[in-house]
DNA sequence: AATAGATTAGGTATAAATACCTGATTTTGT
DNA sequence: ACAAAATCAGGTATTTATACCTAATCTATT
C-alpha cells in the first residue's frame, strides 16, 4: 500500500482523485492540502506519505515553490507533478524544482497508477513529456519576486493603467514603471502581456 | 439512481469524479465526453442521462455553446455547470445559456451531491454563486467573433506587437488595429490585457 | 440591381508602455 | 555601526496602444 498526499486547490479534483485511487486499489491518501503551505505545516508533526501528488498553480504557495522547499528540507520525499498544461516552461520549472515525474490532468488513470508505482519503486518515472527537453540548461534558481512585485502582478492582469495602479498602491507611477521594468527583466518577457501570461501560467495570479 | 453524463476535457477529473460519485452512491455515470461535440454525437442514438455535468472551457465545443445547443434541441435535458472560475461573466454566460445550476470545482463533494439531487428533483438548484447577480440585464446572446478575430486573439495573448501580428497574419497593421477596436467594444473591456483575460477565461485561448 | 453587412485599411491625435538613465531613503545582514 | 541590498522615484526618448474618423471592396440576400 503506497501512501499519498494530494496537493491541489480544487477540492473537487482532490477528493475525486482520492476516491479514484481508493477504487483502483494499492494507494491510500493520508492527507489533502489546497496549497503548498498547508502541506508543509502538516509535515511538521505528522508521518510522511510515500509520495506527494502536487498541482502546479495554486494560491498562497505554488507547486514549484513547494517542491523546492521540500527538496531543501525533506529531500527523500518524492514529488509527482500534476498539471493542466503541456507548456515546456512549466515542465522545466517543476522538474528542475525537484519533481520526480510530470503528469498531465489529461492522462488516463492507468497512466497515473503506473507513474506513481514507478516513482515509488525507482525514485523517478519515465514519461513522454519530460525528455522532450533537450540540452537546454535549466535556470535552476527560482525567480525571486518581492511582495510589492507580486501585488503589482495582481493589478497588471487587470485593465488598469500604471497611473491607476499607482493610486491603488499609494505609490508614484514611476515606481510602478520600475516594477514593470524589473519584472520584464526577471521574467525574461518583452511586454505587459508577457507578464500577464507569466503570472497566470505560474499561478501567481488566478484566472 | 440518477444517471449522469460528465463533460470535461480533463480525463483525470472526469474519471475521478465518476469514481467519487460511485463511492458516494445514488449516481451512475453512463457517459463521459471530453467536449460538447462528443456529447452531442452521443445523444443522437443513446439513452439520455438525467443530468449533464458540464465544464465551461473546453476545446472544440465549449460549455456555453453546448448548453445552448442542448436547450435548442433537447430542452428537457438538465445541465449543471462545473467551473473553475467565480467570474461573474462566466456565471452569466452559463446560466443564460440554460444551465440549471453553477458549481465550482472548489466545492465539497457534499455540495455537488446536494445540487445534483436538487436539480434532478426540481429542475433547478439554489446556490450562492448565482443570485449574486443583481438586476443587471443579461446580454443573453453570446458574443459572436469572426474567424479572423479568433486568430488575432491567439496572437494578442503573446508578446507580439500589432506590427508583428500584422506580418504573421499577412495583413496591414491597421487591420489588426481594427480587430482590437472591434474586440474592445464587443467584449466590453478597456485594454489589450482585458482582451487577454477574456480570451483565457473563456477558453478561446489556452493557458 | 440594390441594400446591408462584413472585411480590410488609411488618417490623425492622444494616452500608455517600454528602455535606460540617475539618485535618495530604508532595510537587512554582520 | 557599517556595508550591501532593496525600495522608491525622478528624467527623457522612443515605441505601442487606444479612440474615432472615413472609405473601398467583397458577399449574401432580397
């Protein structure tokens, strides 16, 4: 019997998958969390699961963020990424953060079971998504965003102009410009739309 | 025993919810589809389910689109919307397309069961999401987008400028400006970011 | 053949976003 | 207490985006 923790912000998916894994047999979901922070708090004084099935985009603490934290503090704990998107960027981010495998929410339950068993036995799993990333050197250090930059990202996904954002954040429009300049550089994108897409794809801002 | 059809593009969620509903008892999932078109094709020569649990954003044929088609052709068939987003716009679009209830993927399984039973019995269900829409007259006719506008929407979610988009679409930059102007008006948004958010929230462009 | 509607595209003016500077103040680590 | 780093904000120039015109061309319908 393999024990699992499920981490995903959609209650319905989480509880459903727990039901599915129960029916398929061989797995026991011993904990569910709706974001990374809840998982970390749980791990402090409870028995660990064999595997963590982790969503990518979640509020409060995202998948990559949480996976990196786990690699730092509990390196033996095995994380399997569960994601909606095929985006190469997302795959790289999860895998370079320490995930052992990357599974799509599009996948069949049989694929899920196969992958969980494989990771449990060997510590990693072969799958089609991951090796499609060639020699590209992965920028393994995560992008660090300041609190203000995160607040700005929330507004940048709205129709508000920088002047309006400045009023809302009680700062000079120039400062807001500065946040944009800094994010364009940090995220490696070329326009406000690029920031918006980054924020959404990485779960920093909810759709 | 209430029979159900599940329509959602994420296999994992679909099959998991089928497992969940089986465990909770009282429901039988007799058909699953990954988009509206599959459901419609199925209905042509099969027995109907009591209820359809329908995702909003799906490829090929979306939730609102499918729900409208069902209201036209099989008005007795009851649709319950299942969505990731709280966006007022999305709620309005599903409900005015003929959905009997609107449920979040964040909800608890108990809430799901309650709502399914209620819709099955009374044809509608009370929930907190929907009545939060006051007197606002709902523009019940869906927003019609031309093919070119849809192509443009794909590019507008990238970092490309209108000059670049014009080259890609083999048209004058002025024409691209025209698409933007038209979409800003049609969608009722005020900037390019507004168009991006609309496209993503409505599944016109994939994240 | 005439009308309506959609598509494409030009003109012009203003507002917003981007790029790359600079420096003052505040926080943080040691 | 000191140095390093982050935060906030001003200057300036260029590029994009937005708003609101007009009009030629094509298509479908009556």
